[in-house]
């Protein structure tokens, strides 16, 4: 599994209500996306930065989606290019499900 942490600066600060509206508008694009296990939307406390944390089944699945087209769409929507850091994710602890998941 792969975790990608995406961050970008916003052209103007957003409050939580406006960020929620924007994030909810984009969320359906990520439902049933091949290889995506989970996505978290992020907003900094000062509202000047946003991003997401993506959990992918594999690096290939993440790279297939987070290509140049996706990067350009993020920049168009939010005003700055995304910075992406990727991490292998060999183990996940899910407290709600009471499960520990290991990568295949």
C-alpha cells in the first residue's frame, strides 16, 4: 500500500464551511476510484493550506490517478501546484474496525 500526502497553498484563506463545501463538491470524483482505499481532506488551522491524505492499494494505482492532468486540475481549482510526498504503508491500525491490516 502507498500513502500520499498532498499539500498546496491557497490563494486566500478558507474557513471550514467553505472548505467543506469545496471538498464535498470534489468528493464524488474519488468514490469508486480504482485502487483508492481512502482519502482524507485537510485544511490548516489558519485556512491558508489544504490538501489530502490518500491511501492507495499500490504505487501504480496512485500514479495512474495523480498524473499531470490531476495535478493541473488541483492547481486550477486551488491556485497552486500540489506538493506530494509518498510513503510505503506496510501496516495500518484501524481502531474503529478493531483491525490491523498488512500490505500484501
